[in-house]
């Protein structure tokens, strides 16, 4: 991940660990630093350290890291109640730790933990702290909204206040997302003059997380016209690698990186895109290594279908697109979304059987499956306007259905129906449990061999559809033969 962030995404700095956590952490940071030193990235590796009389400094130096981010207290409440120190005692502790880090050859950045509460409730403490630390050999001062209490107006005001008092200091802003305002606060912080922003991939972090890298980059580049040097085209790839390692799923509607955010659902949107890209904004999916998609579902229009067919290299006449659209809408009533991978099956299903005369209709059927009992089926067919109903048991639900159909044709109509000679089932690549099932059945009848197809989210229903198509083809053959 360190290599991807620095070498592919070109993030300028990464904080990779906290000092003194575990031996596993020590080994990992040492390996990161060894790689970074070989590739010239060592100055970009940072480790969080504590005011612990040199223990963190020693740990950071021992793993080969050259930058320590010391954690100091940015609010008087934290200083007095958590550390049990007066402000002056805390300032002295900071000074001693910075000196130890310098002696160890480390560059020092300083966190003012709970700074946002400090600005709200103990500003005199923050100013006293700043008067002293601003004279110390600290490269950056980091201003965290540790408890996520800020809104953009406060962030703008507080950061501007700090920058105006200390224009020569490099301030970082560290947002938390408790009120879902982290990205908004990043915007305000940069607007106010913060030089660095702390983000995490996918917004991971304490409680509701930190500012998401993907959203923050888009806001800085587009809304603030700033530059970061980050390669946007790698964001989506790295976000999903982190998703895999962390086990924390990206919500489908997460801006920039969610599965659904570049998917148009409404047919009117696809129509507008076809005409003049009317539903595009600056967040073009290609910027982030992605593609625009057009969802297939109940709200799909022909424009959506046409866009997906174009992506697959399939050309259809307008009349056939209308038929495919109607079939997509019908199928979408049975499953949440029809995927582009389903579309070739739908096209094949519609076009292969578009011209079959509909003399046989399935009026109703009921299937019963119970543990320890043979499956049963009750089937009602309408053939040339007359209803026929039979029940049967079989070795499976579809077998029971077929036995009931054969009973109608054999006992009531005294006619044979084709014999099933092959049965195959396909689902689109990567299909889930709700994927469309494409069933192809091969039949033999009076020297004729032919295939029918069924398409449904339910495998048995797909086979039944293929069977009804077979009966219509069979009736067509019989009718033609009798006429001849």
C-alpha cells in the first residue's frame, strides 16, 4: 500500500504507523522504510510518536524512519485532565521531546490534538502553546478536529486566524467525519490557507472516519482549482485494493469510488447524454480510471439500452430495441437490476423467438417442493383459447411441470410433444445469486431438432419459459404439416 500510494498515486506524505504498538508494527514500518530509502521516498514516510521521554523517538529512529509526528495537546482540557499537566509543564515536555528527536536526526511535525475544542473553549491556551512551539525546530504544525466537531464556517474562521497570526508556518488540517462534514471542512481549511490536508483512503479512521482521499482530491482540484500532484486515474484502483485488505466495503453511492456513482438510471439522462452530454459534470469517470454506465432496470428507456448495446458492439433496429427494452423492464420487476452482462442473453431470447405464433399460453402454474416428498406441479395451459389443467409429481420441480404438460397433451389432446435431448444453464460472468439464468433446451420432434431459450432470475421459471416457446413452435410445425 505504501508503494501504491507514493509511487503510483503520488501522495506527497504518508503516516504509516504509531510508535511502540507491537513488534509486528515495528517489522512492517522497517520494511516500508527500507523500500522507501532505496527508491528515494524516505522523507515521505512519517510515524506518530508520543511525549514519552524519548521512547517513541528511539523506536522511530530504530526502524529507519526520519520523520516523527509528535502528539501534543491542543486543548487545555486534554492537557490538564488527560496528562495531569499545567500548560507550562506541557510546553516544557514538548520542548524536551523535540530536542531528543533532533539529536536522533529526526524531522519533527507537531500535532495539537483536540485543537478544534481548544479554539472553541480555551483559545488563550492555544495561543500560549503556539507562542512557544512556533519558535521550536518544528517543520509542520498539525491542527486536528479530533472529535469531528467543526463545521465549514468554524474551520474557515479558525484556520484563517492561525494563518494570519503565523503566516510563515506550514499548517496541516486533520478532519474527522462525525457530522459528515469532513470534506466540507477540508474545503474550508484549504480556502483559509492550510498547506496540508490529512486524508485516508476510503475515509477509514476512528468512529465515522477521516476525510476521504478521493473526495478531498476532487474538491481541491475542481472547487478550489488547487494542485496536489496526485494521479487521479489511480484513485479507484487503490481504493478497491484497500477495500479488499481492510474488509470494509465501499458504499455503492460513495462519491468518486462507489460502484453506482457513474451510473445513470433514468432513460431521460441517457437520452440527454446522447444528444449533448447534458447530464455530465466535471467529475468525468475517465479521470478516475472508470467508465460511465447506464443502468438497466424499470426506469430504463431505449436510450439506456442503446448505450449498453453500443458498449457491447451490438447493433439493433429500433423495433428490436423496443422489444429488448420491454423485456428488460419485465425482468427488472423480478430482480433489483439487470446488468450489461445479462443483455446479450436478453437480446438472444427476444430475437430468437420474436416471430413465433403464440397459440399456447401459460395461464398459471404451482410448484410444490417439500422435504421427503416428491415435487409436484399443477399447470393450466390455454391452447387455441381453451383451458386445460393437470397435476403431476416428478423427480424435480421442472420434471413435475413437464409431466403435467405431457398429461395435458397426451391425455386431453392425444398429441405427442417433443423430447428433451439437452438442457444447459448459463449465468453472466461474475453472476450473483440474483443473476439472470439463461436456459437453453434442445428438443427433438418428428425428425426436427430445435432449441428454445428462457431467461429469468429463477432457473425453473427460465426452463418453463423455454418449454412454452417449444410448445408454440411444435404447434406451428403440426399446423403447417396438417395444412400440407
